[in-house]
């Protein structure tokens, strides 16, 4: 008798959950259960030292003092004697507001303060009472780019709110752009409040009937509490402005005025004591506002000399600088000058100071950053692979037709076996009597003709003297020569774009199968996917030539952390220096002089001049995004301190390693825009503008920089649709998806799906006109539509343009020293309507 094998417990034996014991377990019970075992986390954790109550109080006190010192050091980093002054950008929200009056009130409120003005028009105020320095800048009010560039480097934004007029469309555009770019510390000033009447005067009508007079006298003779007084117009206007500010800016709004010296002093005190908002792209890079600009011409290019205070981080001469709208440049020298706007006035030993510039550093050709932004393309560097003999033999074996086997009775000939049906075909044969012919009735609507309106002419004859008539030239009627001003081609192009966008919204990715070209040739770059989310797609497969010109980080996040932790050398923040920028084109300097816009320069971090693939998240903005934007359309981008034009491709903002391509950026949606652009380290704000044919720009989207990742896979989906012709229990004959037999065999491995949720595959083609037999997991409906999804990877085009054209002015100003008389107002009313508003702007000296 054989001995029975010993039973061994399985490793997957079921472990039932023990009954939960009620009550609290003691330390002894826990020790007994654990049996001396200690958790790994408890072993690796450092022993926590027990502190007494006094030690804990002392520790909290040290932490509070440390945080207080950090906050005080941040406040003292701006505005003091050895630091750059507070840079305040003044932006009026109405063309009727004169910002020069505000500066005049601020500079004259403190008689002990010293006021100086730089060559670029920046007004400097040194107040010994607060021991702080202030710099006031007024960018051109009608230049949107000048306002945005000034706010990029400013510590405080001063908004001048109109007291009477509502916020116009141009001011709405300025506010929306500033808030989306990066909003610094803000102060709100109510302008023209002193012009309003303190109280509303009530006038008694000259003629009053007896009944009204009796009511007026009786109301005055009634004994009792007097009715509440109406608030004056100034208080009402102030309350309205506060509500307007609170609706646009979070938190409690503080509204200031500068009607007298005390209120102006409060404004200066608030600017010097308010908390500064951190802005990453400004605080982590050196930047300057040009106080003075000189150009030394050397042929077609020259050296640009920029005077100003260093702000943010130290500026190294071996690095690169970026001028918004111009591009990246190298520096040759940096010189140190004595501060021309000191906090204290110079005394007797002012003549002993040295006004000659002192050399800080000279660029080293071996260690300086280069302007190389792209890699050199080597056509022989591409991988040249050829299949081996084994791979060729395996491919031939796969091409050979496999013998078809069928189970038949014994003695059956080949001719008889051909007539015997498979099991699936038997099932279909039973349902032949129940074939359903689906017919699609497409209703067409005829265009409705415009109704003609018959006008009636009425002639009036009056007998008057000839002296009452005169001869005058009448303007052309509104409809005369209308076609000469109307661009029919442009209107039809816009109509086609709207129709295409509407069709894409109703039937996403669906296209008609071409009949003049074979589908296997038209969609030869497409492939089918079993699952869009989980199917594999190699990001380095079939890359275009432009991808060999760009740079890619092995780990973008780690590279950013390493660069931010590096020690920086050069001119320290607060120094007044001269920067020599090499090889600046002459036409850029001439355009800056013509526009009278402030000049701003930013120091670049390592690798920020190199090109890569930039992905930014864009959210639709209701101000200017009123029609869909097609992918690869030229747009204007403001990415942090950069400004350029590009034609991005859009994709869905989703998770996973593949992202669906979006043909249109529809209003009210959020997309990811991918394009070739210089490397920029996030977080960085992004503004997107669309350019009109007349040059005006609309704010269509705002967002932030997502990452710099060339391996982001953007997949375009194409959907081919067909319709059932004959429907059986689990099979159907499909037509109008293809129009020849070879296309059906080419796309046979791709899975089919229907709009009603059925899934299936192609069995075989029927005939030569595109009919095919398909199997599904259930019976189809006659009104169902069969879909076949194909996918292709999309790549951005190299359309980067660092020179973006400036938009037309927001307003058109007429500078005059005297007030406009009534005749000027009449002439202004008779002028034709224009897009830019014509206003009177009165300049007053400081």
C-alpha cells in the first residue's frame, strides 16, 4: 500500500479577518501581540527629542522673529538708499485723465523731498521723511505693448479711475491683459473727483400751481423727525468706484485721492509700506528699466548703451539679455556709475565724488553664453536600418495564404465542400428573409429669397418764396458705392471658416471618404489603435527634420531646480550701471525712438536662448474670442518677458501619454498649444492675441506655460463613416465607407464601432464597389452609423517670429496747451466716426 503524501498548506491560503475586540488595548497587550517586532518606519525614524514647555515657547519665538526679519528684509530690498527705488507705473483708464497732474501732486506734497527726472522721462522722488525713493513712469497711454512692458518690471501699478465715464473697451483690454500677465502691488486713485459738485443742488421751478405750493408748504410745516439727507454726488461716485474695483480685484478695495497734500502723502506712504507680490519670471531674473539709452553705430549694427538700476538678481556680463520684441543679445561690458538719484542730497563734498564710470566686468569669450539657438542638421546622422534575411523570410511566410480548413462528411469532393457553409454563415442564412433595407432620406432646404419691398414715393409741393431756398451739396447716401468698399472674397473666406468650424463642432473628426483617390493612399500615414488610452506609441518614431534642430532636457524639472540653486555673480541689485549690448540692429533702435516706449531688458537663465517645443495651457477669454481659431493660424504670444508670433497646433488638455488633436480652438474651451519656441522655465503667464486684417489685436486667450516637452504626442483622429445596407442578426452589409475592394482589404484589421455603441470588424469585401460584410457584437439598428477611427501624429511647424508687429494706438490724442473752445467742439462733432477715439489732452508742467 502506497503511503499517502503529506499535505502542505498553500501559499495562497485564505486569511479570514479576526473579530474586532471592543475596548482599548493596553500596552502589555500590544507588546504581546507584536512579540518584539518593530515597524521599519519606526526603526529608521530619528528619535524625537522631548522638549520642555520653555523650550517650545523659545522655539516658537525664534521662528516668529525669523519670519519677521525675512519680511522686513523683503520690504527693505526696494526703495531704500542702497537698493533700487520703487518703480511705479501710472496707467490712466480713460483718455480724459491727465496723469501729469497726479505726478505733480505727489512731487509737491513734501517740500523736503528731492525731485529729479531722467532722460527717458522717469520722475524720481527722494523722501527723507519716509527714507525711501520712488520712480514714477507714465508709458504711452495709447500703446498696449508699452504698458505691458512697463508693468513687467514695476513694483507698483497705479490705476487712475475715471470719476464720471464708464470703463471703455480699450481700458477693459488693458486691465484684462495686465491681470492675465502678472499683477504687481496695486494702488487705486480716483481722478477728477474735485471737479464734481459736493452736493446735489435742488432748484424750485419758476412756475408752480396752487396745489403744488400747498403740498410744499405742508411738508415743511409737519412736526417730527426730519427726513434723511441725500448723500452728495462725491460720496455716491466714490461708492460706485469702490464697487467697481472690488468686482475686478479681490479683497477690500482702498480708493485714494490726491486733492490735497495730506492725501498725496498717504499715497506715498501706502506705496512704500504695502506688501509686494511675488512674480516668478521677474524675481528670479535680472531686469532693468532704461533710464537713458544711447546708440553707438558700427555699420548696419551697433552697441546699445543702457543706463539704469539692476533689479531682481545679479546681472552677469557673460550671460545673455532679452529685449521684448527685439530678441536675445550678448553683452560686452558693464560699468558702475554713481547713483544720480540718491536718497540724501549731496553736501559740500559733492565735488569730491567720481562721476567717471568704473568697469565692473568684461565679457570672457571662453565662458560667455552663445547665441546659438538650434542644432546643426546632419543628414547622414539619421538611422539607416535594413531588414535581415531572417526578417525577410518571416515576412514572406506571413504573406503566404494559409490553407483554409473545413469540417465536411467523408467522401465529399472539393466542389461539394465549397457549397457547405461555416457555422457563422449558417446563422446568417437563417436571417436572410429578415433583411432590412436602410434608406437615408436627406432633406434639402431650398434657399429663401429675400422679399422685395416696394417703396412708395410721396411728393409734396409747397409754395414758398425763392429767398427761402439755397443750393448745397448733399453727402452720398449710405448705400452708394457700397460694393466698392465691400470685400466679397474676404467675406466668403470667413463664411467658409465658420461653416467648417460649425461642422467640426457637430460632427467631430468625421470626413467624407474621397472618391477620386484611393483611401489606402489618402490615409497611408494613419494607423488604427485598439485603445486610444492604453495602446503604445513610440514618441521617437518618424520625427520630422525640424526635431533635429531643437534641444531636449533629460529631466526638465531637475534641470530647473539645479539652475535656480546656482550662485550668480555680476552687478548686484541696486547698482546704477551702464550695460553695453552688442550687435543691435539700427532699425530696432529707430523704432524704439519713434514709438517713445520705455525700454526694458531681462537677463536670461542658462539654456533660455535655445529652441525646443513649448506647450502652454490656454483658456478662452470672453473679451476677444468670439469665433473659433483654426490650428496653425498665426497668433501673437506674450510668454512672461518674451513676445513673439507663432502658428501653434492645439490639442486637448487631458491626462495620459497621447492627446487628441483639436482642429479648432472654440470659444469657452481650454486647449494646449504646442509650438517651437525658446526654452523658458515655468511658472510663466501667457497671453494670446489674434491679429485683425487692419492690424488691431484681440485678446483671445490667457493661460500659463505647461512644460517644454518635445515628446508630447498629439494625435489627429479621422473618422470614416458608413451606413448599413442589409442587416442580419450579428452581421451586416456596409456601404459608402469605401469605394473599391482594395481599400477594404487594406483597412480590414482596424476595429469598427457604431454611434449606438456596437463594436465589430470587417469580414470580407462584397463585389468591387465598396460593399463589405462586417460582424458586430449585436444586431444593428437601421438608423445607426458605422465608424472607423484612424490616427496620425501631428507636429508643429517652424513658424517662430521674434518680431511681432505693434497694434495700432488705443486712442488718438490732440495735444494742446489751451482749452478747446466751442468751435473746436462743433468741428469735432462733424468729423466722421473712427475706430480710435479723438480727445483733447492738456499737458501741464510739473
